[in-house]
C-alpha cells in the first residue's frame, strides 16, 4: 500500500493517505450526518455537517494513534518503521522487517487494540462525566461526538483482535504460539489457518445474512471476510519467504560473473554486441579498469536510436554511487525488500568499494524453488 498523498511525519514515521481513503471518509461523514439528524432533528444543517466532519477527522486521528502505537513498539524493539498509510479499510503501518522473536510479535500486535480501547474508554468516560447516561442519545454536540468516538474505538479494538492475519489478533496469536512452541514457522501456519477459517466463516455468515434479508450489512461482512482471506494468504506467503530466507546472505546466491563493458564504447556497438547477443540485462561499466557504474536496457531506451553511435556507455550509465547497493553480508530478505521498495529487478553487490557481483529477484526465486523441491 503506497501513500499517494503525504501528510507529514510524526516520530520520524511518514503519515500518508491512499486515494481509496477518500471513499471511506466520505461514507463515514455521510453516515454521521445522517445519525445526527435522526437523533437531533433540531440541529441546524451547518452544525450537523460541521460536527460530522470534525468527528470523522478525529476518528482518523485515532486510527493514526493506533498505528503509531505499533510503530513505537516496533522501533523500541529495533524494527525500523517506514510509514503509516490510511486506506479504505483503516490504517497500515509499514514495518520494514518481521519480528525476530515471539515477545516482539506479541507486543507489537497487542499494543494497537490496547491503544484503541484506551482511547474509546477515555471518550466514553468524558461523555459520562458530562452527564450522559446510556442508552439515551446525547443532546449536546460535544457529547454526541465523544460517545460515537468512544464506541467506534472500542469496536475497532474488538475487530482488530480477531485472531487472523493480517489483523493485530493474528499477530498476537502467532506471538503466543511461537512463545509456547518456540517454533516460528509452526506459529505462522497455525495463525494463518485460524485466520483463513475465521475469514471463511465471515463470508458464509455474511452471505447467509444477506439472503435472510440483512441486505447491505450482510454483504459488508462477507466483503470484509473476503478481504481478510486474501490478505491472510498474502501475508502468510510473505512470512513464509522471510522464514525460508532466514540466515541466507547475499554472497550465497549472487552471481559473480557480472559481464563488464568498457565505458568508452558507444551505445550502438554495446547494444549489438553485448545486449542483443547475450540477452543479459545488466552490465557493469568500467572506466580505466575500475567499475564505475551499471547499465541496463532502461538507460538505453531513454536515448534516441539515431544518437546511439554518438553516445558512450559512460554517458548514460548509472554511476555506482547513485545506485542502491548491498554488501556481501546483507541478508537476502533485506535485499529483496530493497528491490521491492525501489522497484528494481537487481542490485549490485559491493565489497571493498568494488563491484563483487549482482543479486536479482531471479536468484532468490531459484533458491526458494530448490528448497521447496527438496522440502528443506
Ligand atoms: Zn493494528
């Protein structure tokens, strides 16, 4: 999930919005305005809409607080957090690495629902201190807003504790099983099975409710179940890869026979004699015996074909100091994350300032395939 609109940074974590967020923000504001007019018909239109917008904004601030709590625990336990993105189904904190031990996984998961629960209880507490008693509906704008925020945050805490990946409850369950069995892989499998079982149950339940006449509510439950099912499969695959690659270093899988090309040769010759003939996609560029950069088809396609004979490889190469590189001892899972983040297919591997080889997604895939075939 990539944020398309950046809002700023809190504690060094980038906060952003995905376009799909606007849909849910609009729906929530509309439904709030509807509720307010139903319960307080004497309110003016501007009060109703103004309060609906403020309440919706505070609700999303509470979601950011929930995600920030994950981020703070992750950071405290040495896991870098890149960003928090709000999207149609809530918020997501992008943590760059998976937890390395059960306790981290447990605390990182459970802190979010605890935060939402505390926010919810504080809101309801203030509402009651201001004279509201359930189950009546508050007459004052401030109490009406706080009561809604109270209930919605508690609902958020409960929903997130559903023990299925990628919900917080899934992490908590995985943390507990990992803690008890000491086996991360087994914990992943169990947490993911439970998550899929619950998601499947939600789909069946939602569809049944729909045919019993529950209408939109039934479909909504089924939709969330379907979302959970696919998200849990995806995060399970992601975790399985991370676990499969544990302990593997870049030096183990990289290719060392990186073909080189002289930086002084022109593009025409390079394309005809190297690129087209060998079919390789990446070359190290040397100048006076030193590796200075890299060149791939994408750099060449930026140059007009007629200019190829007059342009040297060194003119268009990507200098090594401007390319993301990894070291021999970088974990392969980290290299894979860098490639995914920067949308690259390969990374140069640098040792002592010199190009030592290349690691590509293909190399990692091959390793995973081989291991899967042998069940090791
Ligand atoms: Zn959470």
